[in-house]
C-alpha cells in the first residue's frame, strides 16, 4: 500500500476505488458553517466516498464538560461504522480539505476503537482534483457490515490525567501560537493554555503542498520530547489528531490524546497560563 501504516498516496487510492474492502470517507467540515462540508460533498467527491460530519456523526452532544466536540459513545461509533460497511476486513481511507485535521480525527477514532486498517489520504481533496483524478456527484451506499469495537483505552486521557501527569510527560498544545499564548481566543471562554504545555502548531507538520512532512523531519521536530511521555491537545480534540498522526509517523505510537482539550479544561475552575512556556517551544 505505502511505506507508511498511517498514510496512503493518491495514486494508490485511485487504483483501489473499486475494491469493496476499501471504504473512502469524506470528512470535510468548516467550523462555524454547519452543513458546508456536506454541501461540498454533494457537489463533488472521490468516487464511492461516504460522508461523515464532524459534529453530526463524529461528536457527542455538548454538555457541561467534555469540550466543544465531545467524544462519541463507543456504541454510536460502532453503529455509524457498521452502517458504513466497515468491519475488520475493510481499509478506511479518510480525506478532507482542512490540513488533514478532520481526516486525522477519524483516523484516531477508528484506531481508538481498535481498527488499525485506517489511513489518511496524504494531501487534500483539492489536490486530488488538481491532479485530474476522478470525482463524482453520485451518492453511494455500502452494504452494511458488523463493526466490532475493541477500545484502546490507553490512547485517551481525561482532565484528571492531565492534572496528575508525571514530570516526565510532555503536554503539547496543537493550536496556533497566538491562541496558545492567550493573545486571541475566538472560540472558547478563556484565553491561554494549560500550564506547562508546549506549543506545537499542528500545521507545522505539513509541507507547502499540504502533505505530511517526511518521517525523518517529523522525528527532528519532536526530538525535544522524544524521551518523555506525550499527551496532545488542541481546542476540542480535532486538530490535535494531526500531531498524533505526525508523532506516529515519527515512531511515537504511544502518544495519548486529551480529547476534551482546551474547551474541556476551560469548563473547570483550573489554572490558565499565557505567553511562552520555554524557548524550545515549536
């Protein structure tokens, strides 16, 4: 398939569009513009692709805690994946137009449920079109299969785990620098970051063409935390998944996600830090 267990090339996908054991999922989503991703999907998508919406399909209802995109229940995800014709024999290919963020989020959710046959399309749907690869308006339905979840609980941490993390744990904030430093906060009630967190903006894992940087470059990027346990967060647990993906490519498959992220942290009366933590911040 590819030298990576987590990424797949456009050429590979183009040659496997008719494979019944390959499920293509369109994850496009525009924050603050509900329905925009679905409208884009209806207009044009990779042939055979199904559509999963971040808020309608891949998030639970918002509550007092849990953040802006709460982790869905295992049962709801298992039902979603079963109806999408995904079982242990199916390789899922996720794509988006949001710097791999939505696709990486689906990649993480599937891996969290024990499904390792999931990859992210290396590049955007826009790049797919620009390369002259096939697109379609046809809405297809895959025959249902039975998805059996096998939850990997060690991939996930909650607010208590973050509070009680060891001194040998690196906490990585995946948001843009100005949000991390608390200079602006367009989405959540408090500005700043979790005390002790380092800033590793998720987009810095990508090349200018929107593809993930080579594994050797990613290893260098995360070298300052190579000897530490790693927990990653962002605003609501979505864009952080690009850092998790990049860390996997760098060999750090033990990385954990704080799914509630900053929006969950803000829902408690907990300390907030601003400015830069250390000179080694990325």
